[in-house]
C-alpha cells in the first residue's frame, strides 16, 4: 500500500489531508450557491471553480476503490463474486447508511415545516444514488427541478456508487486492459463537450480513471511524483482556475486535465512517508470529509433560510459553518464511523466464509 499507509487506522494519512483540502474547496463552491446574492465574499469565491474538489475526491476514490477491490478479492482466495460481494457490501454500508439517514432527516424536517424547497423526487434520486442522472438536465437549465440547495450535492455520491459497481469488473481485467480502458475513458472525455455546470458535466469518469491508473502504477512501481501540501494546494487552486477559464471553451479537455493534475497530487500523497506527529487539522477534516459533505449544504441552506433576514450574511455563514462542523462530528461518532466498522466486519465475514468453504472442500 505504500510508505504512507497507516496499518492501525487502515488509511493513507496523506490522502486524508487531500480529502481535507477537497472538502474545503467543495464547501467554498457551495457558499456562492447559498449566499451569493447577499455576500460579496461568496461572489469572489465563485470566480475559481472550487467544485473541482469533487474531482479530487473522484481520483482518491478511484485509487482507494481499486486497492480495496483487489485486496478483498485476494482475501476471498481469488473468488471473483465473493470478493465483489464483499467490496459492494462494504461500500453500500459505509456510504449508504449515513447518506440515507441524512436524507430521512431532511424529509422529517420538511414534514415538520422546515423546508429547503426539496421535492419527493429530489429525495428519491438522492436515496437511490441516481442523482447525477436526475440533476443533469436541471444543471443544464431544464424546468421543473427541485431545490439545488438541499440535495443536489448527492449527484457526486451517485457517481461514486455507480463506479463502485463497476470497479470489481474493471480490476478483474489484466492490468494492461484496465489501463487501456482508463486511458480510452480519459481520451473520450477530453474530446467531448461538457460545459461547466451543464448536462454532461455530471458524468465525470475522468477522476476515477486516473485513480485506477494510479493503483496500477503503484503496483507496477511506476515512477511517481512527490511533493508537499503547499504544492498540492497550489495545484488545487490552479485546477479550479483552469476549470473556470476553459469550462465553456474546451470543457471536456479541461475536466480531463483537472483529473490528470489531481492524479499527480494523489500520486505524491501515496508516496510520502508519514511523520511521527499528531494529525494535522487538514487530516482531521479529511477524516470528517464524508460527514461534512453530507450535511454542509442543507445546514447552510437551512441556516440562511432561518437567519438570513435577521443577521448579516457573514454572521449567518459563520453560524452555518459552526453548525456544520458540530453536526458532522455527531454524525461521524453516531453513524459514519460505526457504519465503517460494520462494513469492514461484514466484508471480512464474506471473505472468511469463502475461505472456510474452500477449506471444507479441500478436506
């Protein structure tokens, strides 16, 4: 897994720092969505396309999912379906359970008169992990859509879950064929027209493809770059500016190039040796990134709806940020972390069952 792998925590610590950077960028991009008309700082934040934080998440997910799918297949003694079932169950439990609880809480809030303007179709799309298909025409300007400030961010979780379904099949191919599929995906994306915020913008397989290529490269000891957090932050800002400038001109090429940039950033992270010190703030934010991602948009929207007419926008934003962090910590402790533990236990049970079955057959 590389020198930066923490075997006790089962995580690559430098990737958590990148997740921290990514979630800060994503939250910054949504400040303009919620507070844009009332807050000058939000309008400034909307100039770079900080939504590219999602692409950074996608590259990390492509790498991590490939490593996990490969490892679980080995633990299942090479049995494809057993390894795939272990992988799928782990991802559904660790992602689905927290996401569904947040969706239920949003629905309950609506039932008690606290509404973000979301519709039943919005909630169904989020819960069914087809929100990218649902929101694509809405982002392209179609009428009759729900509330983008409540559940539209679930489009990226839908993309991840769809990739997770395909990951075991992709990893089952030979490394050369897998690499060819990923490179073809990048090339096809680069020549396609995917304007920033348009219909095809929600179908961003580029980051996943780059992440899978990184997994292959790590296994085959490809020479990979290595640099620090400051350079990673620079490339995040550079990618966000590139996406904004070329998002309407050469949109497919811009998205593919953003994924390649973040591929270099992630490649650097998986090669860094961890330092014997306490985790940084970025690392802690990265560990909380999934919980933050789930709650940040409805919390910001709800806070602005409740307090927007009573206090200055910057104060409302500060309160929303504090509430987001508190609720993310609660969600992490009560549900997200237990769901991760449950997912690991269940996937191990699936793999152990395969091992016991093979042992009985041998005897």
